[in-house]
C-alpha cells in the first residue's frame, strides 16, 4: 500500500488506480472515483466565434458593420446548445423565454423597428433562423410566437459536436450558396459544423 501511495506523485497505471479505489471502498465502505479538481474557469460562460467563417464573410462583404455589431451584441443572449436568442432574467428560474425583438431593442437601447429590420435581414442571409408557432384565440385572433436562433456556423454556444439537433435542422441548408449583391459568384463557408 505504501508503495502504491508513494506513486501518486508520479502517476498511477489503470490497474493501480483500480486497486487504490478498491482499497478505499473496502476500508471506508464508500464509493470513490478519480477526477480532476475544478478550475476557476470551468464555469465560465462563453460563445465561440467560428473565426474562419466570420473572416470569410467579412472579406466578401456579406455583413454590414451594423450586422457585425448586432451579432456581437446578441451573442450574450444565446442559450447553451440550442443557440436560441433568449431573455436574460436573473430572477426567473428554469427555462428562459425566447427573446422578442422588443426585448432585444430594450436591452440594446435601440428601436424595435431597427432591431426587427436587422433580424429579418440576417434571417434572409441565413445568419439567423426562426421557428414560428401560431395559436388562434377564442375570438378568432391569430397569435404567433417566434423563436430566433443564431446560425452555429457563425456563433456557437455549445461544444462544436453537441449543437442541438433541431438547431442543426434549421440551418442545414443555410449559407451553402452565398451571393453578395448582384455578383454572380457563389460563395461557401470554409467550415460547416454539420
């Protein structure tokens, strides 16, 4: 046992680790595992920018300055793995609500009209996506609810191989045949995550 514990400083083989865990279990009756201590940075929230794609879109002139600024601003509202643009309500526990253009306008200190126009332009470009549901009230009024997404091939709030399946479906054909203005040339992104 002393020899085994003496090797902790230099590392243990898989068999030695298993033996140590068995000894601990037999000695204490508890189940143990070998893990690493969390770092201060382990819980930090972040959004990844797919830089090769952003570089390419900037080089071909696909994004305006205001669209680039909007994407930077909205990146802090992305839900983990789904890339849904959500409200950030610290008081509310549980699942956050999808952010509306009005909510974003308020948070970004812009008008609802300008945010709505920007979001629709980015939707047409394949940078944003939307899922829409509709209900009819008792008096026959149609109410719709839109959930906005950011294309993970541009900004990704997930491990690159764990993007939500529904989000992948929404953007499966987006940014595949990019045209800039009246140019005839068709562009494709350098990197597609799915």
